C-alpha cells in the first residue's frame, strides 16, 4: 500500500516538473516578454544587462516572475500555449500516422514497420532477423534451445541443432529459425517491455504476431470465407505471383535446384527449373517486396501467426512457405500450416507487428 502511494506521489511530481518546464518555455516564447523586459530597463537603466549571457539570465528571471501572473491573471495565462505531454493514445496515433510504405517507422533494434491498408497494425517489413533474436536472448537470459527439428541426409530429425546453429550458415540479417510460437511470443513481450521503459514505444502500443486475417490482407487475400484458419485453408487457388506454375524467376526463396548441396536426402524433391540462388535461408530483403512494401511474404521461412488453427486450440498456424517448400499446394497464398506452439524447426521463423493495446 505504501509503495503504491509513493509511486503516485512520484508520478504527480514528475508531471508537475514537466508542466513547469513547459510553462517557462511558453513564457519565454511569448511576444510580450521582451516588451516587459524593455519597459523594466527604461525605468531601471543601471540594471540593464551588458552581455548576451546576462541578457539570457535576465529573461529567465523575468520568465519566473511572469509565471506568477498565471496565478493572478487568467487572461495572461490564456494567451500562453502550454504544450501538455501527449497522452498514450495521442502518442500511439502519431506513430501509426507517421509510418508509410516509403518511410517505415523504425524501432530500437533497427526493425522497420509499415502500415498495411485494411489492417490497424504496422507490419515489420521483413522477418525477425538473427541479430534481433540474439539481442533478446542475451538481454533476457532466455533459453530457446532444445528439441529443434533440422534437415539432414536422413530427413527431418532432432539432431541437436539450435537457432544459433540450425544445420546451415546464418548471417546476422538472415531470418532466425528454430524458434517456436512460444519463443516468438516471448520475444514480442520482451521487446514491448524494453521499448516502453526506454520511451521508444508509446504506452498504448505493443508488439505481437500478425493474426491470420491480417496476414491474409497483407498478401491481398481480403475476401476469404470461413470462421477459422482451418476453414479458410487453401480455398483460394492463387499464388502470390499469380496463377501459373512454376514460380517465375526470382520471386522468392523456395526449394529450387539450388537446394541440393549434399546434406539433405538424396531424393529431395525440388522445383525443377527454378533456382533462387539460396540453398537454405536468404538475408531478409533479398527479393522484391510485395505491393505493401513487405519482404519475404513468399518463402524464406514459415511465419508463426497469432491464432489457433481451429476451435480445438491445440495447434498454432504458420503462413508463407519456406526455403524447403516445393509442393504447388503449399505455396498457395491461402495455404495454412499448423503445429503445436512448442515446435522448433529449421524452416520456421516469425514476423512482428506493432498494434494498439485495444486490438487483438
């Protein structure tokens, strides 16, 4: 109880200090301040400042004196435009309004976020990078190892791989892999708390995973029928590049002929005639963005979404396909993959969005 009272006292004192500072700034900007100063020194010429420095001190002194007029002169106070600290809701609105497709909003980790028409969130323009996730693990002391599935000559098995060593080379700007839905949510919670404390993120906003609906809108699927991701799965037979198969050159990081490098099963199926140049993951932004300015919504790594796959609340869903995918069915824009939220795989990562606290 005592600690709560003291916290409220500190909050009040902090707000009073901010308001006092804004009052003095407003007074110093007021056009009548110099008139008051000049009139004063006409009647007291011996006290007129002789240097710029002393002149500034005098103005600050006069600002303090004139501040007292706020108490006895409401009309004078009304002439001042005192900027109160913006509310959390106002700060939230400013972040959402300022970001554009061409000028995304950037956070403290260098992650960039852009608006997507038809949603109320800012999408990260690329998948969460290895360097972003590493900052989280080191700062929070989070253990994201154990139980990861990786690809070897015997297929997909738990071979002791981790997000740091997933079985292939990863650079700092490659998308992190080997992370579960639980890991992705822990990252979002940590980043929200870290940036709220530093002031980088307004109180009215938070990081989370995109919903299934938001992800669909971001790739142009805004008219899907169904109540759950399972009911919507693969109903619209479109690829993100159109209707033809195979994918056109350079459209994204899928399992093309480049995937055969020797540490995969000999009978690995690939997209014949397709070669994107990256046997496993590619650095984020290596391929062209979609119409909303988002990179790697086509391939590279599967992206965890916020929702359950169906009403049984057992499996979470992933969207977008990965460097391992070659099946035309799985590359459909409407395809949903599902796994338990604790699964870690070398083909799965995640993408964040920035949302209002009032949103899902």
